[in-house]
């Protein structure tokens, strides 16, 4: 039985802790805040409740596997998991709207044909077939296996089998997601639908490799899900599973260092100088913070780094709206209100220093969930957008401007919003940084792009120290965090020869 010290109580950290405890190890989690879940939090006021982090769950199989492997229990036995249908309603800049069925290729094709014109659905359906091929080629190395030592293989070749196009008398294939939209989808609204899947992570579709096609494919193939009571209920279930497996949690306990002994990580050090000894240390923290915890070099030549200065550092701005009046019949759980100026939006996440903020695409979540409201005569709505992490979020004018953008956009999704609004709360990147240690939001790992879209490996150059969570392989998002926990547990239990679940 080994002693395991886990830094942080995020979803990836707790997933690793539960699996390690089941394997017979003694696990202690040290969390600097007073609660678990990382970014998966809840805000409550006057009988209203809101998710302040992820509002939906893609690829629930990751958490189904976690609960089966740590207790032979179905995910549906510990949370009330429901499929969201339609998956999303999209409101485009030209006023066109379309509601896309959940996990139904035929239904999506028919809906797009009806809303955007004959042929639009078929082009999207053909794209999904190619995206599936990219998914099949990258699923194991990107999601189910530790990052290979020769990770450059993933960085060089784009797995997306794009169709050839004649450009300047030469045959070319789409190398970026934006080129897929322009050359293969051939409709500005389909392109906006495609690009929304990477804009949601603050990635620029003009730069992100075509391999990012796996993101819309994941949503299409595995559906979109919601946990009744809010996504915080999923965090609660994982936390309680850890407790049942005798994982120890120490809240309000900040780790200030990772001491070494014999060339290995030997435990965690606290502000008062005391040390909790451990055989392995698992860190669910952003790269800059992890480097500050140890004097051991973690960024030697050849490492993949999540904080690549070439990439923008996106964050999320959220408005929580308390409304009088219940949801109208036929209300959709999720609406994406696309930016009025798609071209300007693409410059937004990377350019926080402009003359004035630019209205981005906005996601509006309207759960049909009695647990989130005082009674049936009220509604709880969460509105969010990706913004630059480096903007002046402590400036009241910047916050008001962004809030106005979000509320205005939400008015296109919620009838009579302004008249129904009782009060609102905003959550800026400053709040996110206070809860998670970083105001930025990590994106999922992607193949190609010269490795800029990969994340640091779960192992480090300091033996006994492991990375877990959204800032490590395989990147950000609820399912990816759960996968990182499984990878770290496998590496510790089975050793460096571990090659992922079969």
C-alpha cells in the first residue's frame, strides 16, 4: 500500500483518488479552498441555484466507467442523468434558427435541410463521416493512453481525411477547421455551427487544425446530457464515492511545495513548514503553479506545455439570471446565439486590448429543473461566453459592457427576458481564478498543429510526481478530466508500462 498525496480536489483529482483508493492505496487530498469540484461549482440565492462551471456533460461513459470500477455501481444510480433533446438550438447572425436533435444523424440532416436549405444537411452529414474517421484514428492515443514519449507523431499528421480542393491551380486539403467550413460545408451558418465547438474553448478556427472536427463529432455521436439538480451533483457524487473508499480530504489546506528525497517526489509541504510524506504526488493544478511548487525542472526541451505562449488564454464570463415566470412550452435547454460579426469575434479571445469589447457568441442554458428555482413561477438561466483571460476584469466598465452583451444575446433565446429579470449575478475570470487557481479555461487535446494543442504528459521529469486534470493530458472538459484520473491511477498502479484501458 502506497501513500498518495493529491493536490487539489478537482474532478480529475477526485477521479484519480477514487481509483487509487480502490487499488488499496492510502490517499489524502489537499485542497486550498473549502470545497471540492474545481470549476464545477454552484451559486445559490433566494431559492435559485445555478451551475457556475460546466452546465452539460458530453461522453458520460467516462463517469459510468469510474463508478463501475470504484464500486460496481451505475452512474444512473448515483445521479439523475437525462439526455438533452434537442441537443441545441442555434440562432445565427442573419436570424436563421435551427434546433438539432440529440445524437440523431438523420434528424440533424433533416433539421438543417429544413432550416438552411436543401443540401445543407447532407453536407453536414458527410462532414460527420469524415470527423468519425479522425475520431477513430485518435481516440486511443489522445484519450485512453498516456501521452507517448514520441508525442511528435501525434503533432505532425492531421488525422482528418478532408476532401481535395483546387486552390490556386493546386490540389489542397483543409488544414484548419475554418477551411473545412469554407471548402466543405460552403454555408456561413454551417461554418458558424462547426466553429462554435472550438470557439467555446477560446480556440481560433482559423488556426486550430482540422483534427478539431472530433469535438462536434463527440457531441453528435455520444449525445449531450444533464444531471438533475445541476452539474454540481456530479461533483458531489464523485466526492462521496471518494469518501466511501476512505479517501481523506483536507480542505482549506494549501500546498506550498513538493519536497524531494532520493531524486523522487517525497510528499507535500505546507505554509507552516510541515510536510505530509508520500510515495507519489498527484497535482491537479495549472502548469505555472506546478512549476512554483518544485525546484525540479519540468519544462526541459521537448516537453509539451499547456501554457504555450503562442496560444491565447481564454476564460469564461458568466451571467446568472433569476427570472420571474416559468419556462414557456417548448423551451430549449441550450441555445447558442452566434456573434453578430463572426469575423470580429475570431480576433476577440486573442486581443483583449482593443478599443472596446466585441460581442462574442453566447450560450444560454435554461434547465427544466425544479431543484434550481423557488417554485414553478420562476426560472434559472445561465448565460456564458468565452472572453480573454487577460482583460481588465476588475474594471467595472468592462464587466458592465460584457454583461450587457450577454443579456442582450440571451434576449434572443428567452422571451420577455428584460421584463422578467429579477436580479443577476456575474462570474468573471477573477472568480474562476479564485476557485481553481487559474482564470483561463483549458481546451481538450487535439492532434496535429505541431503539438501546440497537446497538453503536458501525466508523468513528469520528477519521478513520483504526476499531473492530472484539465491542464494535463488529455486536456480540458469534464470527460477529459475523468480520463486523466484514470490514466494517472493506471500509471501509479501498473507502473510506467501502463498503456491505457483495453
